[in-house]
């Protein structure tokens, strides 16, 4: 059993229910679950063409969507992280918050994943804690 479990949620995929169920099965009775989503802001070359208000609205929509995902889950805290790489950002958050386990979904790898690597693969390689990968 783990004391601090981070559930990496993608707001584009419907795996959140399964991931939260798995997290509950892994966390100790006195443990905590945090649902985390990484908001990846537009890169600087695109950002110069966007109005600041548009970027802020996009980030707020992500925060609202994450809140909606866990609103009926009183035992789960949510956090919206910001970073250019979801895998790196999730790993750094887990490392700095002394997480015991990260629960993350992963699609079946394709050819592009062998060259670029998926978010789940990055988390598995760099996390200082256990990682539970859910195949979707």
C-alpha cells in the first residue's frame, strides 16, 4: 500500500475512472490521492501570435475540466500542473512531493513511440517511485 499516489490524468482520454479506481486500490487507508493534469502552454513561437486572454482561457478550461472529472470524488485532490513536457512535469511533481506511486495510462506503443517516447515511458524511466501503467 502507498501513502501518496499521483494519478496522471489526460483530459482527452476517458481512462480517468479506471485510473482513479486503481489508485484507490493501491493507496493505504490513511493515504492520499492527487489527480494531476499537465497543461502544456503553446510554445514561444506560437505564443507571440496569441492574445494573452486566449491562453488564460485555455488554461482555465483545462482547470475546470479537471475539476469536473474529480468533483464527485471527495477523497481526491486535483492539481493542474504547467509544463512543456507532460512526462517530465509529472515526474518532477511526484519527486518533489514524495509520491510513493504514479498511476498513468498508456496506449499500445507504435513506431513513433520508439523514436519520441510516450509520456508513460518517460515517467517510468525517470520517476523515483513506483509507476503503475494502465494499458488502454
